[in-house]
């Protein structure tokens, strides 16, 4: 009998209403992500996120991650007063020094998002590895994009094949229920993160697509 593989972590990011949160719970998502970046169509206030995180719901209760873009300590602290976050996702231009400051100040694990387009982009891993706990490897925003993520863009997944990553990591960028299984096979990703790929319109999650995405990701281990 072969030993079971570690569970692929699935994160549904940009949760901003009760139906999406409940769908993530029912589907068995491991994480939900709340976006605290006002320009995003998926943004929520700390109060809204707190109410969603407190929902009972049915199914697996996911851990909560907060997505911040070059946020101040005061902004992060205000969120933590209302939301029981288990992970701080830094999706801006935060330097390794800034990541270390946030990690020390708030005592929570930090996941740094890094944009990937070419092999050279992986050089940043060494700079951030000593000061973060996880990585999110996302596609670089398309030219002219106003958001650092959630742009439905992917990168060449073969760049990750066999590449050692110094921390637990998640793959993001252009993932959908139709391609997530293939993405996991090509990259060996231990976790996947989706936002626009489970939306029926920009900023509005579709419960059916959430269920399909989680099922497809977890099917790779069956």
C-alpha cells in the first residue's frame, strides 16, 4: 500500500460575500482569502471580512488569509482587530526587510507573492526565503493592468517543473476548474490559489465553479 500524498492546499481568494464563503466551506477549500486592497473589485472592509469569517456554514471551515498590497502597520492592525487571520499575504512591492518587519510585528506567517514570467524571476526566492514562511508564485500582471493579481493571466508552468522552492508554496495565475489538474501535474505545486477563475463576472464568485475547482484540484491525489 502506497503512503498517501500530502493534501494539496486549495485557496479561494477574493471572497467577498456569504454565498462565496459558504461555497468554499461546502467544497472543502483549505483557505479563503480576503482582499484588503480598495482598488480591487474583490475588496472587503475588515468588518465585512470579520462577519464572513464568523459564519458557521457547513463543511470544512477554511483558514483565513488576508491579502495586502504595500499596507502600513496601521492598516494591517486594523484588519486584525476584526478578522482572525492565519496568514498575511503580501502582494505588493514589499522588500525582504519589510516582510521581516511585518512578520515580527504581528507574529503571523507571511506569504510573499512573486510575479513570474522568466526563469530569472526565481532569483528573488533566495532574498525572501529567510524572512517569509510561504511563497505564492503568480503570473506577472499584463502590461497596463491595474491590479497586482487576479488578472486571469498565467505563465509558463514548465518553468516550475522539478524546480526546488525553499518554502511551502502555492501556484496562482489563470487557474480554472478546467486546467488546475494539469497545472498541478506540470508544476508539482503543493497548493493552488484561484480568484478570477471561479467568477461568473469580475469580482463575483460562482459557487458552482468553486466546487468544481476544489474537486479538480483534490482529484489529483485520488
